[in-house]
C-alpha cells in the first residue's frame, strides 16, 4: 500500500523523505514542516486525492481495535468535512522520541459528512456525525470509505 516512509524530527535537522521512519519528540502533534510532509504522503493515496486543506494531523488510538493512526481533517471537493487516517506502528526510543511507521497492510480510510459539519471515527470502526450541519435539512450522517487498493511506492 502506498505510504512512503519518511523522517521528521522536532530538532534542527533538515527534514528529508529518504529515511524510513517518522520521528517526533512528543505525541501531542506535528510541526508545520511535519504536517506538510504528512499532507504530501496522504495525497499519494488515491482515496485521499480529493481532500483539500488537509490539517490538524494527530496520533489517535482505537482501543477496541487496538490500533494507532495518523489522522487529519480536511474538506472534500463538494465542501464537506472529512476526517481521514492511516494505521501506524509506534515505537518509543531510548532517548524518549517516538518513531512511526505505516502498519502493513496499510489501507487508508475516511469519514465524509453529509449534512454533518463534524465527522469522527467511531470506536471499533465506522463513522459518527458529531455535529449536525443544518438542523432543518436532510438527515445528518458520515460516509465511511476504506481503501482496499494495493499501491506500491516507487
């Protein structure tokens, strides 16, 4: 599955895409440069190609599935709210930094709002609408999409 591996760090080293892992000092979020690299990597997967304004990258965990993810949010081509994620494996290094690598196989998934201004991944799988878009409008829900394609990095 396509998720090119790369290295990121909060220190003063230059960020490159030639290394094999993502490394961060804290689990609380990603720097601007790290977010730019994550955005570029997510856009390589066809399931995420129509998502614009990718932002708010974070590490999340589904305790029922016992899986960890890099997750973000954005807007699709129709202006709907989208949350998206891909599974990762996390390892804490002796120096306290954390390394992330895509879990294999590595499908991506997304939740896209339909009359829903805030979608979220539900514990155990699927999606939930957390904030209704228009109270007088149609039903509010989120479409759940999971990529089953196999993409190989070049």
